[in-house]
C-alpha cells in the first residue's frame, strides 16, 4: 500500500503553503534585518496583520473604470498562486534526481539564480585552449 498523496492534493498544499507562509517569511526577514541594524524591529506576524487590515478596506474604483481595472488584482493573485503549480517541473532533472539536467546547445552559461553555473570543464573549456590563450597569438600561428 502506497502512502503517496494524489497530485491535485499536493498542488493544493503547495499553493496554500505559499499563500500562508510567504507573509511569515517576510516577517522573519524584517525582524532579522532590524536585529542586524541594532533595532528591535516589527513583530514577526506583522505582515499578517497588515494583510488583514488591507482586506478589510473598502474597494474604491474611479468612475468609468474598465472591468480590467477591477479584475487586475485578482489576476495578479491568481498568477502568484499559479507559480507553485509550475515550479515542481523546473527542478534540476525535472524532479528525477540531481545531475540529470541537460542544457540545449548554444545556451550561454549564465547563472539564472536558480542553478549555479557549470564548471569550466563542463562548458567545453579545456586545458589546451586555456594554454593557447595565455601564450598569445604567436603560439597559435596567426599573423595579425
């Protein structure tokens, strides 16, 4: 008997974790930053209080505002909560384990923030090429 949860339930739990946990992480970061600066800082739960206050406010829209003006906040929240549903497939190797990620040919080895850059040997830089560059153009036989 397998104890694995169904995929839709896992996705729902990911969305709830992001929606409920993100303000808490923001609160911890604000508290730590304040401590590092020698200040007392806000309460860790302060972002939750701010959100509760924001949701109690009256929604105001200028006269003649289009439907998009009213729908934009809902679209933004839906987009933010959709990210956890997509992010699982973007792990190295597609969630199949570490070290199975393949880059398409011609892709630059720029660090995207998610994955560290590949070591020079993995990008095709050999010791011979490095020695040739260090010795200059006279060693390669070019006359420029």
